[in-house]
């Protein structure tokens, strides 16, 4: 296993510097046991169902092909509905009343499946049969039952909502897949204000040209789209319900995509409103936005010797790049291993399935950047394992990215970042100078095609000043000075009068600061420890090959907060402290014990934490991930 890690580090680390070979590394720590078979166990992917925010106890569920499958009868009954069954035609009827009369169809369902009718209307769903119970994917079942659904992979939770459920204000994006839509990327952005949809933008973008169907330069092929797409948008604003949006003749496919994606975006807004209420009820803190930085998310090595890794960059609180891959002990990575890919493609072809696994995962990476939400990334059919890792790893890392208390140091130097040239030919540029680890200079320019910056163009500044009654150069200089004074890009939010410049400074400045960061943020993804049902995760801040800080959390199914951030669990009135304060905790709050564990590890450079008592299962989670983190980072 040490050989595996050493080779992985040479091939994978973002900073390819090796001071020692793995067997030469000086250390006063015992060699950690990194055998996955003894450090973690696979646990059933049991799903927790919430209906309108209320936790429902399901007897069981399935997890197949990256999808949660729910027991049909149990879900229907929890919704207050009834099931009738016709054995002769293998037909399931969902009805509002136990006294309802149903009419069996003429055709019998195929073996291994059923006909599903909801209030007399047949629904197209795919059944999974196990132990004489019928299951349907959570999303398909929700659609059939007229509910909105959202699946959270981090907590193995499914949320069902009514169409009129409360939505949190904000902008929400959902996208489909170009590969299943004639190489046109369907995308919707909805704006929620005061709980209502106030703006919607939908289009289907050609992969080659980037033009949307509603663009006259592209829509000459489908003139109807010049009116159909605006009609969909206007109808949604008026009715506030995608299912009520009128179909436009000859645009039925686009109508279907519009409805599907709008419901996904609305379900996300419903989920955010529900989670905000849930977290407040637990006494926790609602946080928004992500910590900028370079993230390396590392999974456990599987039984075949492959380690999955996601590299993710966050700038300005947004995911701007994602790359997933897996590496083995020989240094091969799956994306570039022609032999591996050929065997994979051939195996699928023998089963009658045509796949391109690299294209599949690349499309999902882009979907994550577009939606900023792993839960809105489609299942990677044909590359299911890759897709599951991408979603689960990034979901866990984003939780840490939102809550981790990270202070970065910046390398001295000059950092220049250019933006995209706009329609008028201007290219924005930010220059940051870092001196003694601090921002000492900020300079913003907006260059025309000849290289003349707006800030030194008196004609431009004069026209702008006369039109709006402001001094744009003075505003710009005030923003630059404010950032130097506060060392904070967000400090210029209060300065008005040059919004476009302000947005560019913040966006490009965030990129420059990420470039200047000396630290890499590692997130080590674990599984449930052998002694616990909680999923474990460790964040480690590394500068070069030195671990500077660590932060350990555990996730529980169905709970939006990690244990460590859940006052109802670890607070003074929480059940852990209440039950064990006079015994194993010895009067210490659980988070105090966790701090002692962390400090002991960092100060003594040891994994032997038996000296710290009071949180036995946390200690076992540490044993799974802390040795791995130190081993990988120190050997890079």
C-alpha cells in the first residue's frame, strides 16, 4: 500500500515535488495501516425520504446504477393515497380513495414489470423487483405521482414536494445533456423573489456554435423557436407551474425539456427553503458560498488498487473547473489508459451498449460547473461508478468548502488575470501585487482593441461622467484602495457607480488570489467506519508537503448538518453531552474533545490518539483518514 501511495503521489499531486522516497521519509510516527479492508466497510445505501419536509420512515430502499429506488406501496401510502392491484394484467393503480373503482387494461405487463396507473392515467416508469417488492427510482416515482423531487447524495436523502411548496429566493440553474438532445445543451435559469418565479431564461445551445435555438442566427432552422421559447417563459411566469405551460405545436421536445428542467430548478429552491428551516430548528448555522481555493478530493483505494481523485477550483465562491480521474499503483490513470478504456468499451459493446466513458464524465463535469450542485448532475449511465464518485466526492467537499475556517497565505509576486473580451471589444484585466503575504497593489484596466485602457481615456471618462453625473476614475481608485485597506474583495460591495468594473474586479481578483495561494485544500473522503453508521470526511490544509491544519466531520443519513455542526447533537443540551457528560466525556463538550484530538495529532505528529478519551468513534474515524492524509501530503 505504501508503494501505491508513493506512485500515486508522483503522478497525481498538483505540486510534483518529492523530497524523499516513501521508504526514506523521516518520521516518528508508526507506519499507518492503509488497507481499505481493515479501515472501512461498505454500508448499504439506505435512503431517507422527506415529504414536504417531514422525515418518513421507510422499511427499506435500493440503490442501483447511481439512483435511489423507493418501495412503491410504502411511498404511496405515506402520501395518503391507496393502491389497488390487478394480478391478471400485473397492473398497479394509485387512487385517492379506497373505494375507487379501477378498470384493468387490455394488455398484461411484461414479466418482471408492472403497469402503473395514477388516477386512471398510465405512467411510464421502470420497475426494479427485489424480494417480491416493487421499486421505482425516486425521480420517476415523484413525476408519476405529481411531486417535485430532489436527491441529496451527501446525506442519502430524497425530498418530495408539492407544486406550491415554499421556495427560497435566489437564482437556480438546471441543465440537461447535449449528448441525449441532438448535441444541443438544454439549460434553464430561474429567479425566485418573494417565493415566486420572477424571471426565467431557457434555451438549447448548439455545442459547436454556442448559439441557442431562440437566437435568430441559429433558429432559421426552427423558426417556431423564435416564438415558442418566449411563449414557454411567459406562460411559466403567469402560471408559476411548469405542468400548466402550454405546448407549442412542432416544439413538443423543447416543451418537454423546459418543463423537466424548470421542475428540477424549482425543486432545488424548495429544498433550500426546507433545509434552511431544518437547520434553524437544529440550532445550526445556515452558510452560503464557498471558500476559494484549489481542492484535491481523494477517495479510498478500492479493492482493485484504483484511487479516485477530483481536482476542483473555486473562485469567487463558484466552481470554475472540475476534473475526475482514477489512478493505480503503476501510475496509470483511467482517462488516458487506452487499454483500460478499450476493455471497458468492448465489454459494454458486447452487451449491446455503446459508450464513451471519458465523454460521459466530461459532460457531467461541465454540468456540475453549470449548476453548481452535484445533486443536479445526471447519472452517468455507461460510467456509473465514475459518476457516483464525482457527485459524492464534490458534495462532501462543498460542505467543507462552505464551513471550513481556512486562512490562506499568499506568495509574494505580481498576478495578472484577463477576462473575456466583451461584445464591444473591451478586455478587463486585474493586476494584484502581493508583498509580505498581503495585497499591496490592485490595478484594474479595461482595454480596447488598440490596448487603450478606459481609465486613461479622457474622452470615455468624460462621456461616462456627463451621462451619470459621477467621476468613474475616482470610484475605481476608491475600490482599489478599499481592497488594499481591508484585504477583502467583498469590501467594495458598498461602493456604487461602476457596477461592471466592480464585478470584474471581484471576479478576476478572486482568480488572482487563488493563483497566489500557497496552500492546497485536500478533502479525504471516507466511508462509514467499522464501528459507526456515520460517513467520515477529513479536510487537510497543506503547504508544500506539510500538513498545516485538519478538520474532521461525520455525515449522517437524512441530516443536513454534520455531527460537529449540529448543536442538537454536540451542544450543551445535545443528546451526546446529556447522556455522557458524567461518564466518557468527563464533563467536556464533544467539540472540546475533538479539538483535543486534533491538537494532539498536530502537536505530537502521531496517529496514536488513545491518550484522548471521550469520543471513541471519532477516534476510529481519525484512524481511517488521518494517516492517509499525512502519508499522501508528506510524500508529494
